[in-house]
């Protein structure tokens, strides 16, 4: 199992909308993530900075490389682009984080 962490940025005043959209995550998106070896996915919000901190557990991290090509993933990014910092392809600006400690 591999653990991955990233940091993203929510635009100001969109915490409620961000949570609402994720509470109503599309079943086909949840299925796609599961099919691509994601077995655990959490996102935390830092109210002082608007940073989003995501952690994933994946069985095969190479499968994640295929997600940007998937139409459902592209639709989700387009749906979220108005409330997050995004790249030109609508994907969220996502900064990989280096693990410095883990206690199992």
C-alpha cells in the first residue's frame, strides 16, 4: 500500500460549497477512483490558509496516471474549477507533499 499526500487551495469563502459538492460526490467518480486502486481518500481544510490537504492510500500508484484522461475526471475538474485554484486543463493545482514522519 502506498500513501500519498497533496496540498491544494480553495478560493476564499467556498468551504461550504466545496464540502457540499464532495458530500454529493458522483457515484461514477467514486467508482472510477476505486477502480484505479484508491482504497482510502481524505481531504482536510485549513481555515486559516484555505489550504486543502488530501491523503490517499493506493494499491498501485501507476494507475493514478490514467485518471486525467478519464472523461468523468475531466468533468469533475470542470465542475470544481470555479471554487479552487486550477491549472489550464481545469485540474486542481496540487502540490505533492513529502512524508517526514509516519507511526504505524
